[in-house]
C-alpha cells in the first residue's frame, strides 16, 4: 500500500543512517538530506528504493523498535528488549485498553499504542509534567494522536477505566495497588518494572498479598552477534541489566 500523507516513514542510506520524515505530497525539506519532491511518495510503497541527489535510499514504514530507538530522550526509557516481553506476557493486542503508570520519554507508551491499534486505548498516569510533555511530543511525532495522559500521583489517582492490562514503571508500585488494581478487569494482567532487586522483592510479595495469581518475575538479557564473512562472535557490548519485570493476573476477588 503506497505511503499516505502525514504518515511517518524513514529513508535509510547504504550506511544504515535513517532520515525521518512525515509524508506530504509537496516539496519536503529533510534534515541533513535536503529537499525532496513529496509527490514521489504518492506511488511509493514500503521497502521501495529511490535515488535522491545521486544516493540510493530504501524507504520503510517504521517498526515499533524503530520508533522507540528514534525518540527524543529525557527520562530513562524502557528498552525494546523489555517492552517486547511486556507486550507478549500481558497479551496486549488490537482493541485492548491499557492503563500505564509512568510515561518517561514515551518509549513504552509508543509500543503500547502500536499494539492496541486500531480501536484500543492507552491511558497513562505520569507524575511529572515535563515527562508528560516530552512523551507527548514523541507520541505525536510517531502519528498517534489519540493518547490520553493525566499528570498526577498514581498512588492517589482514580481513573475512569476498566483495563485489560496495568503496566507500572515506578519505584514503589505496591503503594498504588490499592487504588489501581481494581481498575483491571478480572483475568487482566498486571506488570511492574523496577530497576533494583529489593524493589522487586517488595513488589512481588505485595502482588501475591493482593491476591494476584501466577505471579512470576524475570530479567531479560540480550546479546548481539557480530557476523562477518568467515567469522561470527558475540558483540563486546551487551545490553544487560536494565530492570526487573514481575507479572501477575487478577481474579474476580475483591481487592
């Protein structure tokens, strides 16, 4: 399907450098690349190759990982290696309603919005107004215009929502269980993300005490393999510890 106006795409050169743009059928000024006739995108499809100023570029619709990697950074983000586990383990799919605690720079928010589209909803509770503004810029840049964010203390919030999943990125998630777990439908998933082992211990024990079932915790480590003609080795740089994840499932029991 050809690219549509206002769609966010990127052009990648032979070195792997990405040039991001929002499609419009007019002359487009692309940072560090120059001016491109946007009419060329009218009949251009995902993965097409075009020549600009004598250089060849492949044009792609971004994957979720591409989106997350390109965001303007402020607060530390939840990385793709953790985000993909959250999406899978919480079984987040198109049409779902997700309650998120902690916008940060909007990386996980972007992944959640992509996963629930079309027809889904993501409501984010964020303590800091500057984080909410930064996340909002990133979300809008990626073309998600229907994101909801409330600047508030999650420990006191009372959002009008029945969520399929609750995803919490805050240092003391157990302090918000009393008011937020009732917002999750019976059978819905709860996920907490914390950076330190002592925080994980406290959160997991609180999840069990709150009556969640199938509570389990894990850490995701990821190592890239460097492949050259005649040789393969692990990368010297490993994306190791970023945070701990704990998951549980709500029952119909009153909380």
